[in-house]
């Protein structure tokens, strides 16, 4: 009876109602949610897992997901939930627009993996797909104390984009490297300022080459080949109009076009009702509600729009304020735009120069931005010429991406031309590792004792490859079993 009472007390104490959890689709295949940590979590590790229950889906289903600190909000946590079953698909379908919903959270709980995965001062974290979330959660536990490198294999473009824009991976991997092997089809909408220690490849990795390449670069002190940094800079320097084209295509793959426009219409009407409350000095609403304050507010500049026209918007039309709110809500930080960028796009869409966008203009703009061949109903050559800058983005980005056919040469003698589809590491880095083991085998049975591997993901192939590498080089390997 004592144990039963203790169990019930623990359940109640760990169970928390979150009234205003923020839900949004992170991409084509999943939902991200953010919430303020309950007061009872003040002494708990924010990098662990929780059980969640959404009463608006089912009052009886609890599901476990990894959580980690929300980098954009102090004392907030976030989860990324991929579509992997009936419940997660229901969740995705119900989040038609970014919104606030109730959420019950039970936990947090630590896993055995959280405490034992990293036993050395140097480690290589390998993740596949949504396995990046427990990997990041684990790495945050060791940030600043361990030198952990990441190898992430993922085909979900939305997840890659969301993590790169929302999580400061460069801070987590300080003094180490992050290699992302993207295997999806859609072009990525990348951050404007991609950290110099993050590298993106359009191929699958040769894990032995990549792992030996990382160990060689760090152990030898020679670092990575200079050419890799040069290609990285090309990726990060895509101009705004090219980046926004990909960002707009991305959002149309995640949300419905009409839902986006309807949201902008409502925000236009909302802005018209509240224009009398605009502070002319700051250009912001005086009575912003918690929804807009929490994650993205509507920006206002009374100098750039006619106050009179904003107070009387046409039916089913979108003002600059409504368009700005829609961009802020649906794109978030994806695309990294400024107020002037948004205004420039708005005037590009507003072909009639009325100060408002109608549904047809919005649809035509998305069709052009996403390269759909429905331009026959657009008669204005001005629109076509103004959108020329959006073309050829696929070629530009693909050419600047690291690809398996590029040579990876630099001052290091350990990094010769890549082969067999490898983009980093090769037979020379394998030879370096073998020489290292042979040179030290007389003094130690475990020459790479300061290195370890751990894996989070559901790929049997990757797991087996890592087991083989672990055995060959006598490097410890920990695998997240997801048995919680």
C-alpha cells in the first residue's frame, strides 16, 4: 500500500498542465512544440524525455518524446515529433496553422543512455532522422565539458531546416565539427550565417571514412581541408531573394495556401481594429496578447502604410501588416528576412498597387516562387521580370553544396581526393588510424581510449556499420535503445 501511495504521489507531482503550449509544423513530416517549464522543473535537467498527452486528440494516450531547452526562450523547452504512427499523424493534421493548445506533460525522466553514453573527453555522435533530438539533448548535458562531434544523416528537409534555424549547434559543438548528410529531394532553406564548423553534404556518408577523418583532423592537429570551408562560405552567401524562394516553396509543402491567405486576412482585419492603439513612437501595438508576445509579434511601422486604408481594408484582401504577420507566423525565422525584405516582397505581389494583396495575386506569387507552370493567367510583364531573381536557385544551391564528386584537398597530407562516394576522409585517414594503433599497441591495449561513439536512430545498417568500426578500432560504442 505504501508503494502504491508513493507511485500515485509521484505521478501527480510529475503531471503538469501547460495551458499555452505553442505548436507548429517543423516541416512536411512533423510538429514542433514549445512550452514554458513548470515551476516544479527548476531543479530538473531540461535534457531528458517526457510523456505528453494532448486532450484535444485523446485523453487516454500518453507518448514519450525527447525534449531539450528552447534556444529562443529562457526556461522553455521544445520537442520535435515526427510522423511515425496514428497519433503523431493526427497531431500533424490538427496543426493546420501555428497555434496555442493545451498540453499535459508528465516527467521529466532521465534515461540510462543520458548518463553513460559519453565516457571520454572526445566523442562522435551519430544520429539518423529524428534521432537528432535525443542526440542534441544528450550533447547539451555535456556542452563545455566534452568535445563531441556530430554526424547526422537525414532525408527530412523540414527537420534539417528547423534544427539549423532553431538550435545553436555551433555552440554545442564548440571546438568540434558537425557533418550533416542530407539525402532528401527538396532544396534546403539554410540559415544566412551558417556556422563555420557545420558542413552539409548531399550524399550518404561512408561512416568509416568520416569517423577516421574526424579523428585524424583532431588528433593530428591539422584540422579540416581549407576547400571545405570555402564551399561552406558559398552555401551561406546565397542572396535574400534566392533564399526566400526556397523558404516560400518550403512553406507551401507544409501548410495549405488558402489557410495561409485566410490567416493573413484575419490578421489584416485584426490590425484594422487595433490601429487606434498603435504607438506612433515605437510602431508596436500597445496591447499585444500573449500569443503574439510568445512567438513572433506583428510588426508595425505607421510611416510605411496609409493609416486610413489600413482602417478600411477591402473584403478578402491582405495588407502589409497582415502579410507580415503571416510571414512571421508561417515562416518564422526560416529565410531570415528583414522588415524591408518583407515590404519589398509585398510590393512585388501587389501588382495593382492598391496597398493590398488579393487571393489571385497571392496565388500567382506562390506559383512563381515555387516554379509551378500556371503563369498563363498573369498578364503583367512586370511580375515576371521582378521574379527573375527567384529562378536558377536549385542550380546555384546545388553547385555550392558539398557533393561527392568534389575533390577535398588542402594542406593536410591525410586528406587526398575523395573516392567511392566519400566527401570527407579516405584511405589515408584509415591508414593514419591504423598507424596510430600500431605505434601505440606496445604500450596500451586500447590506443584510442580517449574516443567513444554513440548512436541515436532507427537504422539497422548504420548501427551495424558502427559496431564494425567500434570493433576494428577498439572504440567504445553506446546505442540509444529507446526502451523508455
